């Protein structure tokens, strides 16, 4: 049981569901509860499948393509930065409509839930705790994220419309900073 918690905690930090909640709320703003729940399920299933596949064949594929964890950090950071800048610059009345058919898969499932931080963390944990424990801890964390996203309506009611918008914009700013940090760490690897 100790190995579960020792692998669960780093994955919990990598997923950062608390940091992703405002982004989920921003991406699903104005959608019905049924649409939000479908998006939650889509993001959880997508993140789970992608991460398990990565755990099983990731090292081989990365080695085959000569991709380093630093490359992953730069690519993921760039995507996060672009998503957050897009959200920060779009005016409320000119906000793009969310593609409810795919937003659960991209960007929520990948690269936000199953992003470079999670994928890199799982590769490290495989060596320490084995594939089975890493998969169990990953699934548990993604389920926790799904529960938090599923509860977003209650959180939104508590915050109110202006509170949710403020947190959404603040989270976009923080996400931009996280993106820059990931890019910087990736570049520092090469220096």
C-alpha cells in the first residue's frame, strides 16, 4: 500500500487538478450540465487511454524518435502558453464557441490531464514502482480529476459568475506562466 501512495502523490502533483479546474470551467462556460458531464467523461477516458499506452510503449517510442523529456517540456509548454494567451485575449462577446465534440479529448484529456508533466512522471515512476502500480496510481488520479470536474457546477455556484470569470482569467495567466516555465526548463536542459 505504501508504494501506491508513493506513486500516487507525484502523479497528483503532475496532474494538478486544482490548477486545471478553472481552465475546465472556462472551457465549458455556458454549456449545459449534460454537455459538461459528457466532456468530463471524454477527458477522463482520453487521458486514461493515452497515459496507459504511454506507460506501456512510451520509452520505446521516445527512444525510437530520439525525443527527450526536455523536448516534451518545450512542446507541452508551448501548447499551454498558446491556449492560455488565446483565452486571455478573447473578449467575452467575441469568445470562440467550444467544440463540445472534442474539447474533452483535446485540450482537456491531452495535453492538460495527460500532458508532459504526467507522462514524464509516469516514466520515472515505472522504474521505481513498476508498471502495474504506476497504472493503478495514474487511473486513480485521473478519476479524482474527473470527480473534481464533475463537481464544477457546485463550485461555480459558490463563486458566482464574476468570481468564476476572475478565477478563469487568473488561471489563464498562471497557465501561461506555467507554459513559459516548461519551455524554460526544456531549453535549460540543452544548455
